[in-house]
């Protein structure tokens, strides 16, 4: 491998993916950049959606800044084929050592290292401690095999160091670097912020729980004080008015989680901030009193993991929620005029006609209970994706029904008639989406931060 001795910078890349139409702030890279800079390493963030994806241009930057390590984040498993192609180009042009990280690479580490010899290292788990340690060791010509949390290669041999436990106290991490925020604000009007890591749920299809449970506590919360201080900084420094909480589960468990959410809402109100924000949470978090307070504080939009209108399916997904709780949460949010985007999964490998009928009936009930206006559209062909690291993936592999590899996977639904119905629905949905796009109509229904209207 080419030597990185005497090099002094790190370039962190948020890659492009065809399916991503709007740029977003990659907070993971923001945290990594903050930690690298804190440890004295010059760090550049290259966001391909904002700065372009031309490998030649990136290679020029690598040379100008004396970059000794390129870091690439693979956030979405389905983007991996595209990202690997870019990694190959970059390696050919720069010959600089390259490290990859993220939830998906953590679980598909061996496979990715084998499929893509251009990757030199994969960081397993959170990168805030591992990456600076790797960089300092590499730049000093030390033994990188001694750095915990890595998979690496020496010649044709792969090696792996022990997992590194995740950072214990989130309040002790530096706030993420905000290099891309001004451009993002111009394009979307909204800043991202992260108030926790992990989730107290255990859904069979979700890689969030798999990832955080592997390296430490299932869920960690930042203190309300630290979150409010970062929100104040973002308002003062960047003029942020709209915040998207990136937390997979903003509220957290009963007790401490609920108390912290209340403290954040009360903190916003006490400071008299005129702000708006969005969160993601579980249905059983939605309590009238707490959400009335959150609404007063500026909560306008909730991504809610409803998943199904069939109790059998909810149980199969290990959702630990009931159909009644789904309806109750939707009603509370609709009554408070909070826009809801439902996480809904119509199909999995064991879907039956009866369950589909239960879903249809449920969605009708939802419309009756909530009125249409404050709901995002449900994707009729949403299907469980067997993401790396999830128990769904493990089971499909065990049953020898997982086809392909983590870059291109598929599985058939057990009931052949449901499988046929699913394929037909995919076809019709695809055609209808294309017609809508051709007519200039929107495929999605979204909340408009500026006007408070629903964009169709
Ligand atoms: C906010 C969010 C979004 C936002 C913005 C994404 C972003 N990255 O900020 C948006 C709205 C764009 C989004 C969209 C989608 N998302 Co999303 N999203 C999230 C969420 C909830 C938080 C991301 C985040 O801020 N993480 C916090 C930072 C600190 O963590 P991180 O980025 O993982 O980085 C850390 C480590 O992973 C590691 N690391 C990461 N990169 C690198 C790189 C290097 C070099 C190193 C060393 C380390 C390293 O170190 C970082 C610091 O510790 C995650 C779940 C989660 N908790 O991660 C899902 C998640 C990433 N999304 C997911 C999915 C599936 C989607 C969609 C495809 C859903 C859909 N069907 O539409 C879409 C994508 C595309 C589209 N069509 O729009 C899945 C991906 C699963 C997978 N394995 O592929 C996740 C994991 C959720 C899940 N339940 O499984 N998402
Ligand atoms: C962050 S959660 C939503 C909020 C909250 N954590 C919850 O589950 O109630 C992300 C959503 O993405 C969808 N999702 C996650 N993993 C998926 C997978 N493997 N296949 C299909 N959909 C998935 C689910 O609808 C899930 O509700
Ligand atoms: S509640 Fe949401 S974030 Fe938590 S494990 Fe389930 S799907 Fe994942």
C-alpha cells in the first residue's frame, strides 16, 4: 500500500446516489471531522451532492491538500454498488489509502473488503475514536493492526482488530462540524441535529438496533442542556429556524426519555425561540400531554413507524406495539395538526392475502380518524429489505431464501400468489410514477417548512 507518512490531511466523502434527489447534512461526517480537527488533523468534507462527483476534481483536491487518507461513508446499503464504482476511480487516480465506514459497511465488512480490493480499511461501529487513532498511527508509520475497531488488509490477507465499544457519554463528543450547513440551508431551509444514538426498540428488520446493541447500550441520550446549547449555536451562527432531529427514536424510553423530551420542549419555550422542528419516533411514544407541549415548542412533522395494520405482522416484526396504539398515535398527531409521514411496510416474505386486507382496512380507518391532509402518502409496494446485520437477513439466509449478495439482494414471498400480486403492483406503481413525473406532478406529499402547507 502507498505510504501516508508525512501527509497531513484527511478527506471525508459523502457519496452521491442516484436515488438521493435532495442534499442533506451528513452528521456522521460532521462528527468525524470535528474529532479529527480536535486531534490536530486538517480535515476536508467533500459532499458530492453539493460539490460534484467528478473523481478527477476530487483527486486534484487530494493532491493540493496533501491528503493521506480518504474516508468514504456508505450510509445506504442500496447505494453501495454506485459508491464502490466511485471508490475504484478514486483509488486509481490518487493511490491514497482509503477507509470506509457506516452501519452497512460494519455488517458487510468482510464481503466489501473481498469485493473491493481498493478499500484498505473498514471502521466497525462509530468512528469518533477509531478514525483519529487510525490517522495518527498511519501518518506516523505505526502498526495499524493495533487500532481497535478495524478490518484491514495486508497484501492479500485480511485482518480484524477487536470491536471498540461506542463512546460512553454523548455530551462529551464535540458538536459536529457544519461545513456544508450554509449550502444546505440555502437549498432546504433546514438543519439536522442529533440528540441521541440508537433506539430502545428491537424491530427484526432494523439495522439501527443491530448496530448500536453490538457496540454498547441500545440507546444513549444527550442531555437536554447540551441539545439546547447546540440549537442556540445553530440559530446564532447560521440563522437556523427549522431543525430536523435525525434521531431514529427522538423520545426514548418511558421515564428518562420522556422527561428529557419534556425538558427540551420547555427549554425552547422558556427561551422564546420561534423555531420549527421534526422528529422520528415510535407510536407508543405519542402521548397527548407530551406532544401538545412539543407542538407548542415547534414540532410540525413526525416520522412514525406504524409499519402495519395487522397485529400478526406487527408481532412478526417484533414491533412491540399494537394496531390500536397505531391508530391512537395517528389520531393524537392529527388532532394536534402535526404532519405525519408513516413508516409502512406492506410486504415481507410471509405476507398473506388476509394481512393485505387488514392493511387496506387499517388505512381506511386511518383516513377516517385523521382526515387526509396531515398524512404523507404510503408506498403500496414497500417491502422489508433484508439489510445487513438484521435478524430478517439472518433468517432469510438460514432458510436459503436470500438471493444475491448485500449489493444486490432479493427474496421471493412464500405465498406464490402474493408474490405475483407484488410484482404486478411494482409494475403498475412504476408506470404510474413515471406518468406523474412526465406530467410534472409530485410523487410525494411533503410538509413545507416555510408556508406550513402540504406540498403535493
Ligand atoms: C437522518 C436519516 C436520513 C436522512 C439523512 C441521512 C443522513 N445520513 O443524515 C434522509 C431523510 C436523507 C434519509 C433517507 C433515507 N434513509 Co435514512 N436514516 C437517517 C438516520 C435516522 C440517521 C442518520 C444519522 O444522522 N446518523 C448519525 C451519525 C452520527 O451516524 P452515521 O452517519 O451512521 O455515522 C457514524 C458511523 O456510522 C461511522 N461512519 C459513518 N460513515 C463513516 C465513514 C468513515 C470513513 C468512517 C471511518 C466512519 C463512518 O462513524 C459515524 C460517527 O460515529 C439513520 C439511522 C441511524 N440512526 O443512523 C437512517 C438510515 C441511514 N436510513 C436508512 C434508509 C433505508 C433510508 C432510505 C433509503 C429510506 C427510504 N426507503 O426512502 C432513505 C434514502 C434515500 C432517499 N430515497 O431519500 C437506513 C439505512 C439502512 C441500510 N443499512 O442501508 C438507516 C440506517 C435507518 C434504518 N432504520 O435502518 N435518512
Ligand atoms: C427510524 S424508523 C421510524 C421511527 C421509529 N424508530 C419507529 O420505528 O417507530 C425507520 C423506518 O424505516 C423503515 N425501515 C427501516 N428498516 C427497514 C427495512 N429493512 N425494510 C423496510 N423498511 C425499513 C420502517 O418503516 C421504519 O419505521
Ligand atoms: S423502533 Fe424504529 S429505530 Fe427502533 S428498532 Fe424499530 S424501526 Fe428501528
